C-alpha cells in the first residue's frame, strides 16, 4: 500500500461524496455493512488487478476491455499500446469508467477522466510497474500510461468483515 495519509483522506472524501450522491438503488446494495473505506480499498488493491475500462468511440458507441491496473496513491494507473483502439478513444475522449470486480466478494467502480502520465509521475509509476513485471512497460513497444482522475468512486464487499479477515486486513 503506497497511499499517504493525504491520498487516503482525498480518496475517503471522494468515496463519501460519491456514495451520498448515488441512487437509492445503489445505496440499497452498497449500504454501510458493505461499503469499503479508503484504507480498506488501498489495502485490498495492492499489486496488479485486472480492471475493465469503458471508453467511447467517435460515434458514441461504448467499448469495454480488460487490462492490468495498479491502484497507486488512491487511484488507478493503467497502460496499453498507443496503437490500440482504447488508446485512440482515450486520447480523443478522456472520459472513462473503470471497474475491478473480484467475483461477488469485492468491487470498486469509478468514473472520471484519464491523464496521460509524463515527467516525474511517469517515472514513478514506471518504477512501480517495473518492480512488479521485472521490466519496464515502456520497453514493450509504443506504450502509453494513464492515471484515472476519478470524479466518482465506490467500493463494495458483500461480506466486508469476512473479506478483510480472509485477506489479513484489520482496517
């Protein structure tokens, strides 16, 4: 878990605001006993997680694909080939929805915009990814890396206390 106290406070504020403005239907499913805190999400989303990202074509048609995601500093980072359809979509229309779903046990849903990483932030994220994969994703071809700037996010665990215990988290 690489989140600083400021990262966790910012994420908790987003989670609280997102949950408060969610529909009654969603709040009926993701109620107090199933809601995950910022610290719990950060603790559960260490390492690589398969995420799905929904983008939109030039004709307004939705497209969804799976990719590796790393939750760093309270948000998702992800990458793909710059020549992929999703990279073209995100370059032109940076709005995106990202989800990580682990069966019925855990889910984190988010909406926002992507920011292409560059400079020191790209170097920091690349260092983390390189430690995970054993080589830099930037050496794999014409790779672009993004950070999600979330405007809405909720975390869900069907049996939260059991999930946290099973995964060794006490937060």
